[in-house]
C-alpha cells in the first residue's frame, strides 16, 4: 500500500504522538509498504527527503514549540498526488491534519483518523481559565467533526473510546493500542554500559537511586503532585540516597523549579531539560523507579518504555492504565499526593526477589503491545477503510 501519515508533530519533538507516528512509519516500511510522513518544518520552504514531507509552520512558543501550518499547500499536494496514495492516516487535528482530510477528499481515497490527545485537558493554554465551559464544548464539537470526516476511527485505548462516544460519535471505533519496538530499551550489556557512562558524565553518585519523570513538562502532566509528594516523603522517611530527575522541557518547568525551592528540596531535584530521542533509553536504564502522575494520557507509551527497560513503575491511577499496569504485580498505583510518600517508600523497600518478580511480570505483560500485533491490527483497519470507500 501507499500510505501518507499526517501529523502536526514528529521527531525530533519528544512526545507520545511523535513517537507513535515514527513507530508506525518505520513499521509500515519494514513490512514492504510505501509509507510517507507529512509534517511541519522550521524551514521556509517545503522539503521532501527520505519519504518525509515537511511543510513550513509557525512556531507556537507557548505550546512547547509546536508548529502550526496552513491547512492547504498546493506544492505539497502535487507531490502527494504523484505518489498514487491508497490511504491517508491522520494523527492530529490542526493544520497538517486538516490538510490530510483535504488530500483524501481531493484524491477520493479513504482516511483513517487516530485520536491521540484529550484536548479538553489542554484548554487552559488558550483560555487561561476563562470561558472554560465554552472552550471544552468547542473542543468536543471540533473533535466530533474530525472523527465524522474519517472513513475509519482508531482509539489507542478503551478510555479514549469512551470519550469518543461521549462527544456523540456513532461510527464504529477500532481500539488499536500503539505498538512499538522494544529493542532499543532492553537492558542488554551494551545499553547498560552506555547508560552507566552517561550517568557518570551527568555527575550522579554511584549510590544514588534516580526517580525518573520523563516527558513534556506541562500542567496536564501533574508533575507538581510528584514534587509535593516527594517533599513529604523526604520529611517522613530517612532517605539520603534518592534524587528526583526530570527529563524533558515545557511551559511548566519554571513553575516546577520554583516549587522545589518553595519546598526546600531543590538540592534533591534535577531538571535535565530536553534531550535527543536517541538518548531516552539510557535515562530509563540508569534509573530505579519511573514516576508519573498524569491522567491525561490516551495510552501511555512511556509506561511501557519503562517496563521494557526493566524499571519499576509507580503512577497515579487512571482508567486508561487498566490492562497496562496491574497493581502490585507489574507496577504500582498511588491515588493522590497524600499517599504518594508511603507508596514510594514501599516500592523502594522491596527486596531484590520481590523487585525482580515485579519487573519480570511487567516485561512479560507488554508483549501484547508488540510491533507485530500492532501491525496486524492496523492493516485490518486500513483494509476496512479501503473496502468502505469503494
């Protein structure tokens, strides 16, 4: 098949959608399909190299540097027209993705739409708390219009499917968890050696246990809960061995750094900043526990990356994680800031035998998110979309 994947974000952006799109792109090529990514660019001119078509976009600094393009570009359309596409797979909602719907319509080919992001959790970026009810209604109507334009809809989780139904979409929804290649996260000898070297270069002490938070540092990720919970943990328990490390960047970083100073724990918290995607596996491997308090995820690839990296996972409970993490078997849940300290203490106090069993269970449980399973499911959706469009 000839497939164009449309996304407003793509590597080197570090976020779940960019990683998912890249995984899909590489997987389709691996199985012999002609796959193309259509995304934004910081350059002034269109570029088409290595099957990636980049269209100039305006940087939105308040939205973590994302770029917004116009919904139509004639030069880009002519390039895509020559590729004799069978299908457009749309992964975001704005400039590039609206262009994807237009391309599908003009070429009279089906469109598949994956709903990755719960935008109701992001309205404060635009409204600053004003007209919140109206903005959420507008988001729901916009989401609904995108889904109704698509030939087939994909939800990465049951939680997201429930949301899709709640906005009034009556079409069939395919639940297809994103698959990814675990290989680069595996704790093999080579990866361990690289991770140890990088840990030393970053200046971490040999006896320090790194508590890792990784991802876009933004309000909806609720990292403030982890910082406040960690401060309570340090007050309650005699611990001189842990350090809380944030890998990533975003609009909430300054606010969170100020919070660590307010709580007088700035010497126990480190903000590494944005890192190259190729280095991400080594941060998992140098850490002891992966922490996450977000309840805005649609699937949570970082949880699975951590589990593939042989890392213990402690996260705030969310319905989206049912079937991904089994409490006290493959990972651990906390409910809020008040019980975080005790759950963290429990996880850090596990015996080697208990810890080894949890990590083994976690690694075994993510097999259902393998590339092969994802590929088979996604191809079935593509075939159904093509059949429906005939």
